[in-house]
C-alpha cells in the first residue's frame, strides 16, 4: 500500500474521463464522486474502479457524451433518460433537478433510467445539504443477492443513502447497502484465509455457510438480517424497495435483468427496461418547519446519541457518518492508500491514454 | 383462543371510540385500522390494543376530539398538528392530505407532530394504492432499542411501510419494524419457555444474550442485523432515519423523549417536541411514467420473484405482503382468534362504556 495525494488522484481520474470524451465539467464531477469515495474509505468505489468504467466505455456499453433528457415532469418530479451516461454524471444531474423542484414544490424526486453504476450513494444525497435540504439517493445494481428462502441471485446490494443537515454538528449521513456486508469484506477474509460469520452469504443450494469463497462458487449474498430467523426478510424488503423505486418507477432494468458493472460479464440477453436506474430526492426542510429549528434539533439528536451509554467493552457510540468523516480528515492529511494492483492498473490505464500515472506524487498539505 | 367475526370486532371498536367522544367517521376509521391489523395477523396492533388507547384517553394523554390543523404547507408538503389525537385518526388524515398534494405536485409529504400511536404502518401506506400512487408511512415509538455499541434504549421499533400498486397481481406491501424482531416474538418464546436466538436482544450491559426475558430485565432490543458484525449498525441507521423524519422534521419528541404507549409508564419529564411524530408520503406513478406500464412491470417483478428458485428445503419464495394477504383471506372466513385475556379485557372495557361484548357473535359469511 502506498498513499497517494487525494487531489492528484482526482486530477488523474478527471483527465481519463476527459480523454474518454466527457465534457470537462462532467469529467470533474465524476472524478469528484470517485474521490469522495476514496476519502470516505469506500475504496471499492473510488479510483480503483476507474478502469472498470473505461472498459465499459470501450465496449460501447457506456456513453461519454450523453444527451440527458427529461421524458416527463410535474412540479415536483421528473423522469430522466440518462442516455447510457456514467451514473457518476447522470445522478448528480438528476439531484440538481430534484433540488430545483424542491425549491418550488417542497420536495423534488427524479427517477433515472438508462444509466450506469453511480459510485457511492452518499455523494448524491449529500448534494442537498448545502441547500438546507434532506438528500435521498438509491440505485439498483448487478444481481448477487438472494431473496429470503431462495437461491436465485435476483437483487443487487441496492444501497440507500440519506443525508440530514445539522447546525454546529456535522451532518448525519446514512449510506448503506441493503445486504449484511459488502463484497469487499469477503475479499478481506479471503486474503486472510479466514471464515466468514454465519449470515453473510449462503452456498449455491441456499444453505448457511461460513465459506468466504461461497459467492465465487455460485452462492449468493444475504439481505441485511441474514436468514429468516434474524430478520433477513426485512433486508429482502429493503432491497426490493430500492429495486422498484430505481428501476420499475423509472423504466430501467430490474431484478435479474440489471446489467453487470464488470465488463467481462455480458448483459442479460433480454431486457425489461433501459440500463440501470436510480432514484434521487431532495426534501426542503423549511417546507415543513424553519430550517434553523430543525438543525438545532438535529444537533441535539446527534449529541444525545453520541452520549448514549456504551456497552461494556465499547468505548463510544457512533453517529451515522462518523467513521467516514473521521477517515476523510485522516486521508486528506496522509493520502489515499492504494493496493499495488490498483497502482499497476492505473499506470496501464494512463499509458493507454498517453497520460503518465505519477508514481510518487508529492504528499500533500 | 376463540375466533371472532372480524366485522363484529370492528363494530365493537368503533362503538368504544364513539363512546369516548370520537366523531363517528373518525371512530370508524380508527376501528378499521385496528381491524386491518387483526386481519393481517399483526395481533399486537389490533383490537387487543383497544383498551390501551382508552386508558391513555382516561389519563388525558390522548384527545378524542382533536382539532387537527396544518401549521405550514407548500404545493407538495404539509406540517400537521395532530392536537394529541389518536394516531389512528391523524395518520389517515395526513395521508389524505399527502394524496391530494400528489395530485398536483407529483408527490405529497406530510409530517405529523403532536400525535399518538398510529397502529400498523402499512394501513396508511396502502391508502395510496387505489389512487395509483405509492404510499409511504413511518412513525417513531417508545424507546426500547439500543444504538450499535450502546446499552441505552434510545430508539423505538420505528416501522417503515411502503405499498406499491400492481395490475393483476396483489399489491406489494412492505411493513416492517427496523428491529430484528417484534416484541411479540419474545413473548411467544417466554410462554414456551424457550431461549431467543442470538441477535434479537442484549442484556442491560449490552452483552449478547439468548435470554427471552432480557428486555424485561433492563436489556434492549437490537436494530435489524443484530450486532455490528452482522450489520446491526445499518438497522440503527434505519431506526435513526425513521426517528428523524417522523419527529425532528415534524417537531415531535424524538429518541429517548418519545412518550410511552403504555399508560402505566409516565412520559419523560422533559419534552423536546410535541407528542409522537409520523411521516406520510404519496407518490403518483404517472408523475414519472404511465401507471399501466408501471403496474405491468410490477406484475412481472412479482411473478419473477415468486418463481425464484427455492433454497434446498424451502417450498416457495414469498413476495412482501404475501403472508398478511393470505392470512386476511383465512381470517375473513374463519374469524380473528383472540386470547382469553384479550376477551376478558374487552368485556371489562364494554361494561365500563355500557356496551356488552358479545361472547359468541355469529361466525360469518
């Protein structure tokens, strides 16, 4: 692991997107989204994923110059056609529309069809904060998760993000997959040669397993909660809800028809909609009560929960968003740690676009 | 257990509410909400809870003749003061406002302050279905749940319900507490003298436990997921989200300040808002795409997931709402089974209002 300057990685990603043909503003927007993932510690959704987007573009499964268009709208809603653009571009665009709608109607909601992987859900939700709005963001994703009682991979990790503004405290930011764990945690166990806890995955027959490789052997991830006894059917409900808002409401592909992010897997031969889908929302606080009153109460909520009594053996109680915020401070200072294979991948990527990936960028600040 | 005619139980509940002074229409609305809980098998929220509402009214913690008023509104939102009314009355009222707002703005959202326990979350969400809208409903509740890493009871079971219309298939209805299990399941284990699975509750120090009585001994319920390793922090996020939407956005009591439903517990001595809070939403399908297209896709979604391959040892894969719908058919035919102590309670309640609870009402249809 070498640490890289966060600003440099953002610059590099933007240059790659520009060389793909993305309009400059969109390229920087997309690069910022990857960069925020790296800063917040969601390494799987940061610059490590850059070459994945490029490969989809090379296969013409992704359009670098999308003509995004509003298909239908009301005072508070819109349906956006993403024209096969980067989700890193279509989702922020949709969120800006939602924010504008909310200024008039109180809330704004935009469903997006014909899009691609949109990075971390939290990025788009957080766009609402500076407008004194609550931001909501969800997307469906390639099917890896089985419904309760089933062994069919029919749902993605289908994340939900919600960002609430506060006054003096940092905002409360929820950003969670609707599965027990993310795939990245299984990969950590594989590297360490360890077993997985029960409730994370099941084998190809739908049996409980502790095999950290179960997913690679045809098994599936479990919805939040794990098995039925531990409330896994509720995680299944959440995953279903995200799938329907993102893609049945928008006219994108849902369930087993969601096209894969990885370029070596072909999209399903039949389609039930266009691309993948997102659902973005902005809720103006003062459409309900004065923003300052709300934000003062949020501060009190946050301080109260932070001062909850820790369980025996625990040091402190966290607020949603705390770990990511603390890591951001640390990584802005010390840089983003990248695996050797990610560095190799970025160098190769740079070469193919006539851009040198600087091996030892000055470490910052 | 004796089975009672569902229509009779609804009639009885309505008569009690009318004798409390509720306007006739509101009384029937509230009775219908309890009745739907009984039909759907959520026995803890049905007629068994009737005397609980009455006791709160006797203590003047609940107002039978609320003057509900809109404090603030925009084209797509409203803040409703429930004037300490039954949540069984304020929430349907709020949902009707949300539906009207959605007709113009595309979506409608109503936050409710100064309310009380609102029965099953799903009832209010399902009100949107006949308008070709998606319904959303959430409420906070008396604190019984500990945030991750904490032993403080700071959150309620804070349910979320979402109802999606479909065409020929039954609607897809999600109605879930954001905890691993409901309290009722612990009571079943207590009656049977059995232990609880790990991940349901923790003891008063915040340790894992299988003691089915842990909650009664000062322990707490766990958010969906259970401990941190199994994603319990995500359940904590969901519970927090419901608390904030329901009560920070509306100006009701949040977190540890939520007043208890049970009359033998005093409300907290300090208040940070008014009563308990709800958040209701209606999303008009054709604010995004033609309702028939959406509903056809919903039918396909439902059929696809119902035909998912069952795990070894499982017979079939369920759709959210299936178990409740099937039970409704059965209970409409065979009646609602009531525990002996519930019957005794209802007889006593009837007597105190000069109304005889008929012990052997003609069993129906």
